[in-house]
C-alpha cells in the first residue's frame, strides 16, 4: 500500500459534499512531498526559521535565473498585490486594469480614491495593451496590472504584446504582471525583465498549481528598490509550514508538468463538451475558464449550487457568463451532470 502521504485522496473531500469549482483552487492540494514536509516541520515551528525562508528565496531565484536580491517572499501573493495598490495608486495616481480581471487590486485602489481605468479584453481574451497604454496616460497611472493568464478567463496575452506594453507605458507607470496561473500555461514568464528594469513587478503564488492556497506563500520579484518599497509597509514572517511545503514543491522536478497536463486534459474535455452543446468559452490556458451560459450568470450559478456544484461568479461586464474552476475529472463529470440539468430545466 502507498504511504498515507502519497495518496491524493487523503486531501479530497468526500464525494457526497458539494463540488467546489469557485475559487480557482487546485483540487489535488499540496503535493505528497509538500504535505510531508509541512507535517515534519510543525515540531520546529516554535522558531521563525528565517534561514529556511532564505533557502526558499535563493532556490526560487536560481530556478528563475534572477538575483536573490530581486525576490521577496510573502504569505500569499495577495499581500504584495495589496501593498502595490497602497504604494503606487492614490487620488492623483490611477490604476489601469483589464475588464474582466482579478479585482482585488482595483477594488483596493478605488477604495483609496484612485481612478481605475478598466479596459475590456480583446475578443481573443488578450489584454488590449494599446488601449491600456493610452488609458495609463489618461489617468496618470502609477500602476498598470496585467494578469497572464488572466483570471477569470484563463486567457493569454502574447509575449509580443507584453513587450510592446513595456516599451510604451508612460514613464510614471509601474507594470505589475500577475503570473498566478502561469504554470498552467505554455507561456514564458516575463520575470527576467526585473533584471533589466526597475518598473516591472512580477507576482507568483503557491496557491494555484502547487495547491497551497490555505498554507499561504507568494513571491514578489522586482528591482531591489521596488522590493524595498513593498517591504516598507511592514514585516510579516512566513508560516514555516508553507516554507517547508514550498521548498518541497520547487524540488519536485515533475510536479509542474504533471499537474499542467492533468489540468489541460480535463479543461479541454469540459470546454469541448460545452462547445458541442453550443456554449462557448474564451480560450483558456489556466485552471479556470469563462463560459457563456446565455442567461443570467448569477441565477445560473445559484441553480448549479442547488445541484451541489458551486461554480464561480459573473463579472459586471459579462452578466451572462460565469467562471468555472477546473476540478478533477470526477468533479467535472458532476459539473456536466448539473449543467445539463440546469440548462434543460431552463430551456
Ligand atoms: N492573483 C490572482 C490572479 C488570483 O487569482 C489570486 C487568487 O485567486 C491571487 C492573486 C491571490 O492569491 P494568493 O494570495 O492566494 O496568492
């Protein structure tokens, strides 16, 4: 028999419970090695274990080919995202984001009085970088947010478009590239840019492909001056369980390819199934997609939840579309069953 730590089912909810396809979490949880590492470190967690966090930072920097002094770890990528809004947006310095996109940054910037320019995605799901650069000038943007692959669509902004954007943003505008879902895609990271310029900040998280959403670990990569500004809002040591699990994840050579492939198969199966029934999705390279349900998205999500399948929500710009997280093959079978039932009931 496999040791308990090697069994993915150990982390999965009983099939009788609701299927949770709403927060873009990884249904497999931390890898078996990451789980074991987190458990093993608990006895030592009376200490801050700063040296272990240093090891993780150094390994991340080495794997990405960037300097150690260009990497800072946080308990999740939400923290540097929030700090960026606080530091670089204000009533006088706007924010440019795509629409739809991950809203945390825009909501915080708006609450602090910044003008938020929302630029609709192109029809292919890419960020409209030319319109975003123009908007950056209009709102005197201190910050421009580009999520690649994008949440909620999972859609890609091609490297050439990002290169154009970096060459054409106004001088006062920093560019924050959120690569939370990058490992699910076939795209190259822009992280090397942080060695070339001081106005690009790249975020990564262990919450998605590495399955550590509840453990809390994220990375900000940028020029040391930008990292210093982010750090100026206060220190917050990392949970050592997350550091240990993060190290084990980075040291697991096959993990990204395996989970990337697993996710892509289940995602494309589901999108294909929907397409055959006339429900289209924006092309996705992540563990989520947006489907046009051709009726009120909020009501549709509620009807799905009644059938035990909790999917994501709609964005105001697309009220008849909903976001769905890619779960396991078994979970997506339950998704299809519920979807079929809901659309046949509503006609
Ligand atoms: N960025 C994007 C695009 C996300 O979708 C999320 C979470 O859903 C986050 C950042 C924040 O994740 P975390 O704080 O868990 O790293």
